[in-house]
C-alpha cells in the first residue's frame, strides 16, 4: 500500500531449493513503553508497531525514534497471529505485520485487514481480508495497458471496479516502510475473477499489485489455525462465480438432449400411421337443431394413439356453429368434446377486417384400438349449414417436441438468472451498479501461477 519500494530479495540462484530454514529473529525494546518487540524481517524492516502502546518506531534511526502513535479505541486482533507460518502457492511465508485500513463512502466507514508476509528468498507478499473474503497479493512492475473502461494485463482484461481514498487506522508488527497514522493513498481496483489488479497512487509514485482470491479454509489449513474463519458476507469483487465454466457444458448437454428429442420425434413421425379412417358430410337445417346425429362405425387400429377430428362448415359468413360431439366405442366408452367454428368480417373506417375461420380440429390423445362412431349435436343460428367431418388416426404432433424443447430451455434460463443474481450482488458494491451484463468478466483460471507475475514494487 501507498507505494513503498520493497527491498529486493536475495539472488534466487543462491537460494536453496528446499523450504527455507526458520527466520532469524531479533528483539528490541519499544521506545515508548519498553515492551519487548520481535523483528523477523531483519534489515528489510524499516518500522515496527508496538502492540502495547501503539508506537511506530523508525528502525533506520539509531535512537529508534517514534515516528507515529496510533491512538485507536479499538484493539484489533489479527485472525492470523503475527509469527504464524504457512505455505501459500508452494512457498513458506511468515506473518510479520498487520495493517488495518478504512475508506469512507457517503459518510460510512468500511474497514479491512491486511497481513504482511515475508519469505527471505521470495520477499514480501500480502493477505487482505474484508467481510470474510481473502486475497493473496504481490507487487508487479509490469504496467497494465488501458483498454476501454478497464486495463489489459498478461493478456487478460480487467474491468474497473472502484476507485476510492483509503487511510491507515491501525498497525501492528513490522513493515518495510515508515508507516504512519492516517497516511492515505488513492486506489483503483480492476477485476477478472479470481484475480484483482490494484493501482495505488500517492503524491510520490504509482504502484500496481496483482492478487488472487483464496478460499478461507485453504488459509486456515495453510496456517494451521484452530479457530474458525469469519463467515463470508456478500460477494467479493473478484470472488469466482460458482457458475463459471458451467455454461458451456450445460449448452453441450442441452444440445445432446435436443438431438435425442429430435431423433425420437422424427422416428415417431415416420412410424406414425397418419391415416384417414373416416369421412362424412352433413347438411344441418334449423329443424335439426337440438337433434343428435350418429355416424357410421369406423375402426381404429394399432397401438393406443391420438385421434384427430377435423371439421369444416359452410356457408359461414358472420355466423357461428357449435357442435357438441362424442367419440363412442362399441362397448359404450365415450370421449366427449365440443368445437365451435365461426367467421366474421366487415369494414371499419374504410379498412376490411375478418376473424375466425371455416375449419377446426380436435385432438383426442391415447385412444385404444377398436370400433367407434361419432355422435354430433349441432347448434347454430344460420338457416342452413353444410358440415364436413374427417377422422385421422395416429397423427404426428410437433407440439410434444416443442414442449420438450421448452423444458430444456428452463435449465439455461435458471442458470442465467443465477449468474445475473450473483454478478448483481458483486457489482452492487462497485462504482458501476446497474451495468451488469456489460461488466460480467470473463472467467479466469482457478490457479494463477506466481511465476507469471513479475517481481517489482510492493504496493499491498
């Protein structure tokens, strides 16, 4: 934070390949209260904060001058105690400093914790924690390139998340710069989950750091902490989406189901009888109104399948006809249904209009094989109606295919809704709420190897 030049680590060519030996430590007495202080960063440490009195001591001064004093009403307790050692990304680090920062937004203070880690061969790293979310950060001197409202870094696009002014409210332990109470910097965060790129500016310089989201339990295991980690609240800026990487496999699976459904439907389509088994014509007059007519007997063969009754009526100009019908088997089983055919037309304000039609059809599903007849009872206001009836057996229907297709679409719709809900929570805390779809970042790999991030100035 605040652009401090990090001391360069020892030549990595001379560093042993095995895990480094325990860090050498040095003790001294606090200039403010006499409390014993332990130094682990050795010559790379420029200041140390006393837990007992809040004094920050300048270690580059031979008289151990007190350069600042934190008069905090709150006694912060680090979740990871100073002196704890843990292996992160294959390297062993020791916690040597604890920093508490705050930012004020619309009159509300938001605070987070930062832990300074040290390895004699790797140098300094940072762990940051806010609302139970953790990031592992390191500095970089490779400057990102501006791209639209984001930046390009290591062939990855990072979208701008927020810009604000932060200040130091509490420190504990060692630091590689002369940290002071109230010191501030302006920072800008850019995200490409699970990565975060931070730019920090002071009057003197600008520094960049790259970080990666860590699962709390992985830290708990790495540092062998016995107490539970704080519960996560909300969605962190670079928290990986639980739905990342699931969209493509889902669409692939849906594609397989679509092809399977299409194959099954086409097979049934070509195997269907689609056979006309009966046809008749009637002429109804007003004297026949209220009377029931029955057709000749016809046979339905094959497996249980649908029966389509198609009907047409004429003349039908500004009239309607309603037919109360029933398909009845020889053993007395009846399938009742009613159909209305109507057609109206005219002219309104010089524009011709029409509605309705001269034909209609009804589908009766899963009718067993056997001998059947139709009973028809007409109702109509016209003086006379000519009526035609056709009965088809085992007619293929596309409606079932489209119903299956609609059911398949429910899964991606649900996934899209969940993605939008998760990303909405993420961006609600940013400088760009309400621009969700434009700002859903591309998914980054779960692991970003440290070797891809060049060494440079430490800014976190």
